């Protein structure tokens, strides 16, 4: 009888351990899925904002690019006029 109870105890302990392991694994997998969904939602929001402000973003980029090319022309002009490094 003692052997039967011991076997039953071992089987219940194993079943409980397996159940705990399964629940932990499921919780971890669900957390990973939630992170993926959150990332997809954030990317969608960024894309929608970019579409909504597309004209303003284009103007900003054009302004910045114009400033960069204007400065490069000034630097090139001053360098070729003899204001640059002398060797």
C-alpha cells in the first residue's frame, strides 16, 4: 500500500511540475506575441503620421538639403578663391 501511495505521489508531482512548466512556457510565448503586436502597431502609427505630415516632412528635408548644398557651394568657392588650406 505504501508503494502504491508513493507511486501516486510521484505521478502527481510530475504532473504538477509539467503543468507549471507548460503555464510558464505559455506565458512567455504570449508575452513575445504581445511585443510583436505592439511593435506592429507602433510602426503603423509612424507610417500614418508620415503620410499625414508628408508635405511638411518634404519641406523640412528640402530646406535642410538646400542649406547643406548652399554651404558646400560657399565652402568650395572660398577654397578655390585661395581662402582654404595652403600647402
